[in-house]
C-alpha cells in the first residue's frame, strides 16, 4: 500500500509527460481562444458603430432663429456621458482582443518542443529520485513546477475559463450583445440630423420650416437619447463578462494551479 502511494506521483508525472508530447488539450484550447477573440472583435465593432452614431447626433444643432435672429443649441452634447461609456467599452473590447491574441501566441509557445523536453527531463529526474527515496534538490522541484506551468497553464486555464463562460457568462453575453446591436440599428434610424433646404424662402415659409424642423429633431433626439440610455446596462454587463473571462477567472485559475503544483512537488524534498 505504501509502495502504491509512493508510485502515484511518478505515474502522474508520466501521464503529464505523455500529454506534453501528444497535446490533447492544445487543439480544443485553441478553438476556445479563437471563439473568444471573435466575440471580442464583434463587440468592438458594435461599440465603434454605436460611437459613430452618437458622434453624428452630438453634431446636431437646433436653430432658435426663425427670422434670422437668435441662437443655436447643440442638444447632442447631452449624450457625452453615454459616449464616454461607449468609448471605455470600446477600449475594453480592444484590450480583450489583445489578451485573446496573446493567449493564442502563448499556446504556441507552450507547445514548443524544447519546453516539452525540459519537462520530460525534469519529470524523469524528479521521479527517479522520489522512487529511490533520495533527497530532491529544491532547484529541481522548482524547475519541474516551472516546466509544468509553461506547458499546461495556458491550455488548462483556457479550457477551465471556457467552462465558467458556458455555465455562467454565455447567456449574459448573448442577451446584452443582441440588445446593443438592436440599439445601434435603432439609433442609426433615429439620427436627428435633417438636411437643410438650399432654396430661398420667404419669412412665412421660414417660420413654418423652423417649427417643423425643430419639432421633428427634438422628437428624434429624445427617442435616440432614451434608446442609448437603455443600452447602458447592457454595456456594463458586457464589460463585466469580458473582464471576468479575460482577467479575473484566468488569474484565479493560474494562481490556484501554481499553488497546487508547488504544494505537490516543491514540498516533497525527501
């Protein structure tokens, strides 16, 4: 029984060495990274489109000079808070895309054969000393832990994060992304900008046009403002989803994997 218990760690290392060379996790992890990158790019494109609609609305001016004398107001400036949020959301989506791209590169780096070779040599040396009941030097244990992290941290964390995504975040993403897409289309159709009539007009025609133009623009602007404010909650929810998927959950999993691996191998020097 004692011999069987002592053989568990070498058998585990043997399985990990086999996984390092046959790479059963790499292809599924790569697919998950590609899917996440695509989602981030879609959300980034949506944010840029919504930002463009808001920028057009912010340039809208309401004329208060029906007889040629008066002032001009720019009610679109009231959209500044929403536009600031959209710009921050856009920056976050760009950052998420970069993180997914870096994750893709790290997957390739981890699967590079020198890392698998280093892991194999360190695992064989550690297992041989462990089975022979010889003292294991701390540097060898640290090298083994480092090799394990370099080879398996990214694919394991990617697949683990995807499980969290599927279970807790996917539905929030789907609902919020659809809502923002609909808001962007609706906001574009409610663009309050109105083309000016270049033909000369009399004073009565100017008065009629002034009332019609400003009433129409005000109504469209109010509808646009309401539609954009309704999208604020969904923007925040998407920001939370991507922060969790690209920073919080992977960070916690890397820390947990590092701590567990160190406790498993670095604490066993005899």
